[in-house]
C-alpha cells in the first residue's frame, strides 16, 4: 500500500476510544533477566519477549495527524537527538520512496527517564548514514537506538533526517534494562537487514568520528537494505483489527503538570513591551530541558526577570539554573508562572538591586546598546554605595566626564534630560553656574557629576550616601524638620530637593505659625435664592440683638459701659436681586451623586504584588498611568486595594509592571 494511503485508510474507520484508554508519556522498556537466560533457549527467550513488546508497547490507537512538536526545539537549536523506539512496521521501496522506510513507534528521548517524544515517526532508510552493527537484522518489536538530525517539512512538521543507528534488538539486565543485544537469532521474523558499504564507512570515519556532523549529514551515502516479507500485519491492519478507535492525545511541548526544568543562561535584556511605558527586564536562556528526562523543550526562551531570579545575584553567561513551571493555560507552547529558581553553577555571589529602576540600570550598564543614561546612573550610584564594581564604574565615569564647561542645554543633552530640569536644579540651589553672561550660564564637571548622581538616586541607600556629600533633602527630611504636610514622592516615594527648597518650606512653616487662629476668621454667609436682601439683613440684625441680650443676662452687673452698637459683618458671595412678587417655594435641588467606578484594573508590580484600581474610564486611566510613568522626574501615586485582602494601599506608577482589565 502506498504511504499516502496509510493514514487515509485509518481515518475511514473511526471508533470511540476504549474506556480503559490512558495517556502514555513514558516508554517502559522491557528486558530479559540475565539469570533466566541460563536455563532457557536464548533465541526463544528473546523472540518471546519481542512478541510481548508487540502486544504491549506498539500503538493501539489511531492518533491525530501530529506535527511532532516535541522535535521542534531540536530543529531550532540544530541539536542531534538521542532517541529510542520500537520498530512498528516497514515500508517497502516504491515510486515515491525508492529505499523504503522504518516506522518507529513511541520514539522517546533516551535518558534516565525515557519520555515519549511522539507516538510514531517515520525514518527513511536513505537517511540512515551508518549502522554500528554490520549486517543488522531488524524484526517488528525490536528496540532501536539512534542519533538523528531533525528536519522540517510540509506545513510546520518535524521529522528524522540524517541518522546514526547504534543498536537494535532486545534488552537484558539484572533488575532493569541494561544492555541492548543486537545479535540474537530472530529466526524467520526479521523484515529488513541493513548493511554498511564503503561510502558509509568512509563517511563515518572522516566525519562522524571527527564530530563534523554537518558534513556527515550532507553526504549522499546511506546504508544498503535487504527486505523480507513480514509475518506480521501492517500497522494499519493491526489497528483496524484492534478496533480501539482514535485517540485525541497530543503530547504537548510543555507539560500541563508542574515539572522541574534546567536551562543555560545567555544574557539579560531590557525589552520594550507594548502598552507598558518603561522597559521590562528579561533573562534569555537556552537549552531548556526537562530535568529528569533531558528532553529539550526550548532552544531559546525569555524568562521574566522576577525577584526570585534576582536573589541568585549576578548571573554569568553559561551559568546553569533550574526552576519549576507548567504550561500556560492558553498555550502549551509557553511557560506559565516560573518559580523556585536555583543556581547550579558555583561562583562568587554579587548582589543585585531590588529597586526596579536600579535593576533596569544594571541590565543597561551590562548592555549599553539597550541603555538609557538615567537608569545607568541609578545603578552606578547604587553599586558605588554598596561597594560593588567600584573600580570599573569609577573608571567609566572618569572617561565620560566633561573636560570643559557646559551650557544648560549642553549639560541637559549630555545627561539625556530636559533642559528645564537643569534650570530647576539651579533655582533650588542644587547646582550653581561657574560663569554667567546674560542668558548663558556654564557649569563645570562637578555640577555635571552632582546632577548625574541625583538623577540616578532612587533608593534610600544611595540617597543617604549623597546626603553626606551634597546639600540635598528628601521629602521625609522636609516633613520631619519643618512639619509641613507630606506630598506624593518622586521615584518610589523619594523626592530630592536643593537647599533653597528646604529653606522655602522652613520659611512657610514660620509664616504659618504667625497666622491667626481659624476661630477668629469670619464665617461666610450665603443668601438663599428665595429670600430678598431686606429679609436677610433684618434676620441678621435680630440674631445679633438676641445675642447681645443673652450676653448681658449672663454677665455680672457692673458699671455700665457705653459702647457703640455695630452692625453684623456680612460677606456676600453672590449678589441676589430682590424679588417684588411672592414666589412659590423652590424645589430642593439635590447635589449630584458622583458616579461609582464601574471598571477595575488589575495592576501587577515588579515585586510580584497585585492590586485593584477602580476607575470610571479604564482606557483613559491606563493612558494616564502610562503617561505619568514616562515622566522621568515626576512620580504619580495611585490609591489602590490589595487584590487578595482588599486592604487600601498607595503605589507608585514607577512600580507597575503590567495592567489588565478584570
């Protein structure tokens, strides 16, 4: 039967799968105990065990048209895969396949744990470049162990290309499968015999042994094959006879259950992501594998650089790490939450900043092509305060320090900030020009270095160090020393002010202490719209007389004091025209009730915390938050509620990593 008709025949007779069907993800290799071979005919023992493999381990279900997705990472990385499987059938040479093919059932990743890569895979004999055991006979049910290059074909499908077959036969062992025996007598059950020739031997010697796998694969030489009619049914006939029906099982790239994975570190990245104002930190890794089976899952993958990874300290290229994860709910081709990170490579621990902006600065410092000067200065300040990379950073700062005086515009451009910020720093007394000629002011390298450090100061440790060197004050300093009301902070609730700002707040506090008490301020009186001005004045005079009488009755009698009667003081807020005609009482106008928030934005922070932000217009709120986060020197604080407990909290827009509507 032609290969193109095999699957078509299978799908013509579909039945519901058996109730006893269970999903297989492991190949449980059968073996013959060595002690049993001492008391029985070896050929019979091997063939009996092989027939058990046919009954128990060959596919019993018609599986959907698989793309062999678990082979994809081997193709992406160019890695040759070490596999083991069971020979399920042989296709004889025909017009479309001149050399025939082997059907490998339950092809699996060969390691301590034999994890199934797919329920079947075809191996064209023309792709078998060398076989380790000469004159190798193969029978249905034999285990085959090989190493293959992976190819892509059709519409996103993957299969076996150039292959080196190590052994084929049955296993023997004491308590587990240990040795694959290739030379046992298959009697008349063999279906194909493979032999090396001079070309395959030369290719093996010159290329495979020298580890030039690309040349080994590209050579046209392949093994010779001799076929014999099979005593067993073709695989499609066997499946029809079993009447087990079709299985919808598809082996996913990432398993749905949580597993341990290992990976190799490539580098960190600061990545621009749509709908997020600032860049996001990511860790690029390669050779992501299932820990217990060694199955390759991703050739390359970008992990979110969460706090658990930061706790490992600085990572170096080729460091080995491990973590736990499972498939994302929406796709089995990506990870869900990634947790429990561990560094498997031993080297010195160098801490990383927990502050989000300082950490982005670390990545940009390591990879300047993704950098922004304010973030880099932030990390450099943090590192110097913590005595990390001191010599290297000081050398970098000295190499970019200006060698001549700069104008305000030149200073702003050099630091990649708005010129207004330089002007504000001057007005606050933070920096002073060394020369001033009309509208042109020039600043020296000391002013440049001070501004560079202040712009990058976004954590308390760095701030405290700078306060020992420069006359700067934080919001907390001003609140503590002047007693003014606290306002929203800047960059993670930390504002930095120059000495003139501190003096200004201090002066305001002094003036406030001299103001009269609020009890002496005249209360404003508003004229109702349905009363005339004459009525209001008469009522005010009557109330004033009544108060004077009550005061005289309660005051002890003394010599009368002559005083001039004063009319009550009335401050008019709105002028009202007197009404000549009586009007009906006006209906009471109710104050408009503010609309309640009808949308909730779920906010995720860099610290892996979740908060709820209630708003009437979610689209506008998200746009406003993103706009506020882009402002380097301004920080907006949001009143939110903890997503889990509902407790109110206030967070900075600079701390937001992700926003999504509930």
